[in-house]
């Protein structure tokens, strides 16, 4: 009979994608996975898409600024911990894995109360609040960024790298270009603002879009779910492909010569895996300014260039795009061979669970 493992992580794709990747590897090792997350959430949709059992709780984040929603926070927190305990008991779960985001907090605390082994995966150089709080209960903490080492006990941490969806498109580069009506002789720029979209990236791209298309570049533009009006506004243009969210984003990496994006930890892991030179514009309000530190690390490796949001303007961006595409060959030899982090993490967890006497 297969044993059940609870996994939780949500709020953004940066927490959900590692959870799904780890879950898939653990399924190969013979475990059943139960994903716990908020109802009507991104994690619910993605878990169902990947045929992973999903159980719903109802918890809200603790907003940094005071709002009337703070009044509901303690009640929802207690209710979601109780619900998580019920899910653990009902499914006879033997372990908990948390990949961050506020939704993983009550599930992890419920796992602690039920004395389950707890495993955490942290993507960033500055760990999130939930991971920091749960770390004192954890058996192991898998890090995607060495900068996070100082926040945890040394005996608990394992530098694994960040789990990503490494499934490559079965279509060839030529077939993907043809499918989205791109000129195969043009260089392709991929502008990615994340699942919610980035207003800064969207606004600056709108300003330079006529010039970029005049230069005979193909442009893939992820506008985000909150900006679908841009798809209607620009969908008629040649050599331009817009989308809000995609479950097959890896095919866009496959055809890209340059990525323009924020500097979230998961994105940087994907950049290294798919070997795409990148122009990074770190989000300046990230906790601990971790996106800037992430970006500097990529630049030092010779994989990326950086423009701070404060310095960003159309002229600088156009010049940097042209220069990077002209000299793209200088970045490619610097890309390392990337290990399968999901496999590493799942093997550590499997070996740890085998040592426990049930």
C-alpha cells in the first residue's frame, strides 16, 4: 500500500512549481501526494492540471500594512490549522513538505502538532516568513540559493538547487516558431512578467515595442492574468505573441535568444537550465532586496546583465537589448550543466523516511 505525503506551497508560481516538481519525483518513488492549498487558487488549478489530489483550506496572508482583513486573520489561521489536521488524519499522511508561501504555514504547523517529519524547500537568498517560522521543526531544509544558509541551522540544510519543471516541449524549435507565426530568421526576445504580470515591464515594453519590431525581432510577451487587455490591443501585429499564463512556458525558453524578466529565484533556475542569456530588472521591493542579490550572482557567472528599475528607460533598454543579442555568443559558454534538483530532494526525503520506524 502506498504511503501518503502532504505538500503545500502557494500564492505564486515560484512556490507552486517546486512543489509540483518534487511531487512528480516522489510519485515515481511510489508515494501518493496530497496537495493542500487555498480554494479557488492557482495551486488548485495547477495541481488538478497535474493530476495530483488537492485538498482545500481557507487561509489569508498577513498583509504588511494594516487592513480590516487583519481582523479575520487569526480566525482563518486557527480554522485552517484544524482543517489541515483533519486532512492529515483522513489521509494517514506520513510527512509534510513545504515550499513556501503563506498557505503552507498552517499546514506545516498542523504537521508539527501531529509529529510528522517536516521537509522545507526555500528558493530565495532571503527566506520567506513561513519557511523561517517552520524551520525550527524541520528535519531538512533544501536551499536553492546559498545566500539563505545563514538563516538556518547548518546541520539541517542541504544545497539542492531549485526544482523546476524541466519537461521539454516535444516540438522542435522550428515547429514552435511556425505554430506562433514567427519568422525563423529573426532573433527572439521573451519578456516575462510572471503569472500576475509586471506593470513596470509591461509599460516599458509598450514604449519600445514599435522600435523592437522595426528591428526585425520576434517578441514573446507574457502580460500576466491582470493585463488581458494588452492581448486584444496588440494581437494583430506580426512577429509578436502575447499570452497571460501558460502551462507550457518551457517551449518559449526553447526558442528564445534573450529573456527580459524580474530576478525571482525560480526564473533564474530556469534560465540556467534552458541556457538563455537574460537581462534582469530586479523587483526593488522584494524582501531583503533578494532579487537584486540574485541578479548580481547571475551577472557574476557571466549569464546575465542587470538594469535597476530606477535606471530603466526606453533608450537604455533598447541599447542593452541590441548589444546583448549582438554578443549573445559570449554568454552561452558560461552556462553550467544543471542537476535535477527535484530528483535530489525526493531521494533525500525517501531515504530519511525509510530510516523512521513507523
